[in-house]
């Protein structure tokens, strides 16, 4: 087990472009979470899945953001029409049913220019 | 949502020194975790400690849930302890609310 994997590690994109990030959780974890972290702040919850069902979305997740977890395995986070304010580290985590088993990935750092 | 305040925001230590980091939270929680974020951005879970005291090597943590605070102790600090320490809490079983972190710099 190699932990939670995120790809890519870094992404630079022009404003207005669409980007997609991928997260591969620990295989036996049925919960998957997305967080966003801006410079100097702690991570903020965006959304989470239990198996393939998306159970909660933060109001931080505007209509330009969409997340999927087909078949309850890997997950993707897509941002459409990126804005400079979307620049941040996007963190994925997974856990067994109980939240105390959280394991984070190394994150994808997005820079919108 | 639950508010989490961490202090101090920054801490500079000489190698070998001891330190205490504090986390205050605004409401009852059933989950409290301490994380260390290394310079490459990786968040490592240090403790799951909704109440009581735990120790792991040179690190220990105490949570007094009734008074809504937690303390993280670093003893005999090493340069590898540098990074940002986050406290995160939850009152449900899925979403963590993080503080802004304490940035620790340990100088050789």
C-alpha cells in the first residue's frame, strides 16, 4: 500500500482553462475527501464521498467545481473556467468509515496565471 | 462551523529546546487530531486525541474536552521537527475543521 496518491503534483494553467486532478485513495478506505489549502491557512473542507456517493459539498465548491468518484475507487476534481482565486493546494484524503483514520496525499498545487 | 484557534502562530526554537503548542476550539467535538505538514506539503497525522493524554516518542498531546483546548508538547526538538503543526476538530464523523497552524522552525 503506497498511501494516497495525487496527480499531478503541480499544475500551472491560464485563467479560463479547465483543469482536472486525480486522487487514488488507500484501497481499503471507502471514504474520500477533498480539501483546499491557501497560503498561510489550514486546509478547508470541499467535499467527501462514501464509496461512489458524494454526501456533502461545501459552499466553497462553486458551480465551476465538480468532483466524481466512479465505482468508489479513484476520484477526480475538475475546475472549469479557472480564476486566479483558485490558486491553492488541493489535498485529497481517505479514511475507513471513521474519520480518525484520515490519511492525506501530498496534494496538487494549482497556479492560475 | 467550529472555530479553531492555534497559538502561537510562529515559534523559533534552538535544537534541544522544549515547546508547547495550543489549540482552542469553540464548540464540543468528538474528534481532535494533530497534524504535521512538512516543507513539501505532506500532512502527517500525529495524534487522534479527542480527550486525555497520549505520547509518541518526543511528542505528547493532552486534550481537555470540557474546557475546549488541546496542547501539543515537543521535547528535545530536532531540525526535522520544523514545519507547520495543525490542530483539526470535528463534531460529526466526516469533516475536519483546521486551525491556521503554528509554524515551527528549529535551528541547529
